[in-house]
């Protein structure tokens, strides 16, 4: 493996770890939000009779927050560009008259 290929692989690895971290952080925030509903509306969301509703809310909130966290990460850090062997000045796809 060449040095450039190893560097490109490392960039993608760092990017993928950041993407996973954003999804996990979003999901954790969603779970906390779901369980916070027990404090806001204890009649419907609690850890006894309303446990299923509380878990449903926490799960849906986790999924939505993970999506938002992932989208925010992708906006900030799109997929790393593919490395090429040619210097930028020699690429034909960048030609502008």
C-alpha cells in the first residue's frame, strides 16, 4: 500500500468514526429526552404503568436525534475526497478555459 493510499484510508477511517460518534451522541440525547418526558407528563410517561409509552418515546426520540446528529456531521464533514496520483494542476477534469 502506498503512502497516499494509507493516508486516504486513514482519512476515511477518521471520518467514519466521527460519523458513528455523531449518531451515538444524538441517540443518547434522544434517550435522555424520552425519559425526561416522565418529569413533564408523569400521568402518561412513567416507569410503571406508562413504561411502554416512555420506552417508545425514548426510542423514537433516539432515532430522530441520531438522524439529526448524523446529518449535522455530514454537513460539517462530507465524505473525504478521493486521493489521486496526479498533482491538481495536471488533472484534466479541473480544466477551465
